[in-house]
């Protein structure tokens, strides 16, 4: 039996709705809503605590949904109409929503090593781009994403959905200012990891494939409209560009990030083969 039952737009329903619509509420409560079989399964697989499972009170749950409900610290049986309102899908299309605990924004969560490859996204405005970059990082061996400045929220439903569960496999850290990240970079370097800061810009110094991505790297991606802030540009050790032959002046941020990740993976995968030929 559920811990709670909700059949009206009561105060508890409105609190859950606020987690979907209101960033301030999510941050204060340190929790966010996850929808979909794969994202919820990824959350469980990577050990993210499910605080509340909200399920269809009038539906026979699948074995997967029963496992999610059994794993949650709290359960809520909700009327199909209200569940559809939260999920923005047709009534009966969703059987479970999960409310998941939000981790600390601690740069120490990034797994720094001799082959570290991370990214900074400076003041992104589109949460979907954050999720898409996390998906590419997960697929291509990225170690983590730092979202810097006054930016879109990685825990916005659009970001969570765009990541297709990769949010739970790849650390994402919110940093209020570049200074916080610069302090972390100095600490990483002081502990022996020669982290290279690589800015991206259409007028960069060298082409993407001419840069050595086999070293520890932190890619700096700019805001979708205005690009990188001056402080990031000045801190970069090198600025690279993606050569383009068409009329477009720039790439979507998530597409550019994927190109960087692919080139880094290509270079790093070639290392053992090249070493064996020497």
C-alpha cells in the first residue's frame, strides 16, 4: 500500500509540480523529477537514491515499475489524470515518476586522472544542450561536465530527458563563477596532473585535429549566443577551432562538444597502436 494517495491538486501535488517547473524549489529541496524507463533505471543502476516513487493508482504495474516502487523510500499512488498532468503525456502513458536526490555541487566528484577529459559549459541557456552533452560524454568517455555561471539547470526536466539517463553516469557540477573552477584547476595541477585548458572558438589558433587530446584536458565551451566569457578565454592554454566549409558560422554547442569528444577518443584509442609501431 502506498504511503500517500493523491487524487486532487492538493499541497503535496503542487510541491511535486514545483520540482518540475521551479529551479529554486528544486535547489532548495535538493531533489528533482525523473521520467522514463531508461533514466529511472540508470538512476538506480548508478546508486542515486530514489526518495519518492509516484505511480498510477489505477494501473497494474509492470515488474519493472514494481521494483522501482519497492526501492523508493516513499510511495505515492496518484490518479491517472494528475499523473498525466505532471508528465505532460496522455493519461495512462506513464506508470511511474521518480523523485531523486540531488548530489552536492562538489568539484571533487570529478575523477581526475592522467587521462582526464572534462568540459566546462559557460552560461548555457538551453537545458537540452546540457543533457545532450552529458549523453555524448557518457558515450565517448568524458569524465564530467562543469556548468558555470548564471546558467540553465542540469536538473531541469529538459536536461534530464535529453541526457537519456547519462546524467546519472557522468558527473555534472554547477559552479557559480569561473573563480571556483580556477581554484580547482590550480589544486589539480599542484597535485601533479598537468591539466590543459582548451578553449573553443571559430577563430581559434589551431584546428581540432592538430591539438593533442591525449593529455589531461578541460574543454571550455561558450554560451550558445555570446560564446566564452573573457575570463575563460584568458585562462585557456590554447584555443582550437572546428574548420567549416559551409555558410554556417558556428555549430550547436552540443554538436561541437561531441566533435571534441570524438576526436579525443580517436586520438587516445590510437595511442597503443602507435606505441606498438615505434
